C-alpha cells in the first residue's frame, strides 16, 4: 500500500515532509501549498 502512495506522490512531484506509521494509522505530512494536490493524488488511487 505504501508503495502505491509514494509512487503517486513522486509522479505528481509532491515532496513528503514526514511519514508516521502505526498499527492502525498512516499519516503523511506535506507542505501547506501541496495539501490539495496530495489529497487529489490519494483519491485517484484504485
């Protein structure tokens, strides 16, 4: 799952600020100006 998200972000040119992963949760921190772009990239995953 992580691979698909990271690959999509790379294709979109979205830099990750930090990644936090726990047993039940996955959090990706990005800069403010790319938040909408990151959400759109995630929503396009199948």
